[in-house]
């Protein structure tokens, strides 16, 4: 993940997966690839536990960039599949990041 200078926006997507893959891995990889081509995209971080609960945070320059991603035609199809096949439940939160800092072991 590259360092980003605030302010920027974070879309926090927390979800619980349904049983089975149903092409989820392929769709998720495609969405990561596609999002990276969108104007205003800054990056993504994601983790999922063995119990199926996961959190994905995507980072964007503006609310307009987020809105454009949300309405992208291929993303709309993936959203429909998410509601119908991939997730038993999810929440989306959008936040403006005002401050950020990091630590890397071995560096001052």
C-alpha cells in the first residue's frame, strides 16, 4: 500500500460470505483490477477470516470518484451478484480521512 496524503476517502466494506465460491474469487480479482483503472482510485486493503467475515477498505481521492465507481456497469453486476450469491450480509461506510500515520520497523 502506498502512502497517501490526507485528506482522502475510505470506503469500508464489511461482509460475511455465503458458503461456496460461486466464482467469488474471480469476480473479486476483476473488481480489484477494474477499480484500479478508475480516476481517483488510490488503493485497497482487504482481509477475511476463516469464519467468512471480511473487511475491504478502498481509498479514493473524492466522493465523486466513489460515486463513479459505485455506478460503473461491471461493478453494478458484481453488486447484484454480491446481494444474491456472495454475501449473507454486508455494510458499507464512507469516511473522510483527515489524518494518517504509519510505522515501519527498522526505519526511523
